[in-house]
C-alpha cells in the first residue's frame, strides 16, 4: 500500500446526512448588515420609510439606525439624534 492510499483510507468522507455550517453571518437580526435589520419597532426598511415621511434627512436617518443597532429604542434614538444635531424636522411628531 502506498502512502497516498493509506492517507485516503484514513480520511473521512463527508456525509449527506448533515447540513454544512453557514460561512456567512446572517443578515437578519439586530445589528444585521444591509437593509434587513429587525428591531423591536419593526424592520429597518419600514422604520426608515416612516422617518423619511416625517422629514428626517438621510444623515439623521443613518444616525438613528446606528442608535438602534446599539440597542436604543426608537423613541430614544430619535431623541438622541435630535439633541446631537440640535434640530429635528418641522412638524415632527413623537415616534412610537
């Protein structure tokens, strides 16, 4: 028996009985990558749409998204961004 044949006989064959482990981090869940982040108040696309309808700028929306990823509730995230920027949209209403 050659060295290659001995090595091949000792290696295990993969079984089709088990699913291969995921190599990528899932894009859903808090802190997920992309537009599929899920928070207590709902999915990020719907939250973003509500913020846009209420007059928040894209930079403010991104800061609110960062606050949400850090674990803040939406009402507090909106309040933090308004305080940090020193302003909020005209005719804005409380989120929540």
